[in-house]
């Protein structure tokens, strides 16, 4: 075998590998979180998933609801990742109540409670898949 040809082949392989790596690197960078409109409508199903999840694990007697989306970012990966900051408040509905969708906020001073939560949810909307990756809440 001709040494020169062998050398070129190796060089071309290396070059191809480099181009591929550069492309992948660019692809990952290109993702990134983009700021998204904070309309609740835009994120309805994600917010519903978040608050249902929150209420399930919370040991509060009352249900909480999302009051306001303060910040929201979205990133397209293998699905859609939502990084959001929301304000949630305690409602007048007890946990086992059925009318959770129309629950008014607590108005009694002693029972009022709000949190600011930051969460990251991974979703594959077209198959209705949601997963909470991260959540932290602070008293508002």
C-alpha cells in the first residue's frame, strides 16, 4: 500500500470527525433557553401538570393554584423544556375537593399563603408526556 494514500485517508477521517464535532457543538449551543411570552394560555398544560404535581406532594390542607407566570423560558431538545418562575397561592378549596378548577384564592389573612416557584419541566407535548425535573419554592 502506498504510504501517501494511507496518510491522506487518515487526515480526511480526522477532518470529517472534526467537522462533525463542530456541527454537534453548534447544535447544542444553538438550543439554549429562549425567553417566552408569559401568557398562561401558552403554557396551560405545563402549568396544569406543575400545579397538580405540587398539590399532590404538598402537605397543605388546601389546594394551591398558579396566580401568575413571572418568567418563562423554553428550549427545544428531544422534547420541549420549560423553565419558569410562577407565583402560586393557597385557595379556599380543600385538597379532596372536586371543584379545584374554580377555586378562589384565600382571602382570610391567617390562611393566605403564596410561594414563588421556579421549575423545570421536560415535556413531549405530542405524546402528552410531562416530567418535573426541578422545582424550588420560596415564600412570597
